[in-house]
C-alpha cells in the first residue's frame, strides 16, 4: 500500500471509459423515452423504446452501489510530508529518470522538491528528494541523491545498500534507482510470532 504518494489529479483510462459508457447509455435511455412517448402504445416501436430505457437499469444499480461505498467509507487522513518540515536524509541513492513518452516531458527536472513512491516488488514507500538550486536532473543519466522517507521505521529495513527500486509517481514508473548508503540506523524488523 502506498500512503500519501503524489498523485496528479487526472482521470485514468478505465475511469474515462466508464464515464463514456454511462453517458452513452444515458443517451440511449433518453432516446428510448422519446421513442416510447412518440409511438403508439401497442406498436413494436413502443416496445423498442421500452427496451432502450431498460438498458439504463444496470447503470443505476452501479451508481447506487458507488454512492453507498462512498458513504460507508470512513475519512482516512493520508500521512504526508509537512509543508514546512525540514528535510531529513535517510538514504543516499543512485537514481536514473526514465525517458518520457512525450517529447515535451523529456527535459531535465529543475531545482525543487519532488515526491514519489519508491517501489520494491509490490510494496511502495513514500519519499521525497530535493534538486539543489542551480542544478537539474537529466533524464537517462544516473545522479546521486539524498532521499527522505515518510515512514523510515517501516521502510529502512527493506532498503539495504545495493537494493534496486523503481520510482512511481501517480500510476507511472518514472525512474529506477539503487541504494548506495543508509544514513540512519535501520530499526529491527519485528520478530515473527512463534507457534
């Protein structure tokens, strides 16, 4: 689970397709209502209009189920780095940013703070790094960076020197890295319960 990772507000492909399907089925239902209203009640056209209106019923069920899930889901406060919190270095890593699929996105990352998730297998750990003023990160070239972890007590035991990881922002892997040095003592992992 990735808590508090930077996620750009955009609609995924699946969400946009679902939205399109809902709009199309709503349009079909409205067309069916108009056909049914204009046709004689004993005609085949009237029955076709009724059928077109009934096609909307499964969508209504999905909308109601979605609303119930939203109402039942408790509000969860997602942990995040504070806006004015001091940067604390936990790891020194070698990071290589991947080339962007869009030519406009292939420029270097300018100075500033960046947040992402460091992914090991199926686990993700929120992290941030800073590009110092006057410097930039060039895509495709390895750079040595200091990284701060949001939950170092949980993450540090998994990031031994030499550990490879991927960098995830939103739903895209934007880079690959390897741990060079752990700069804080790693807390011990809890012992497994004995049987």
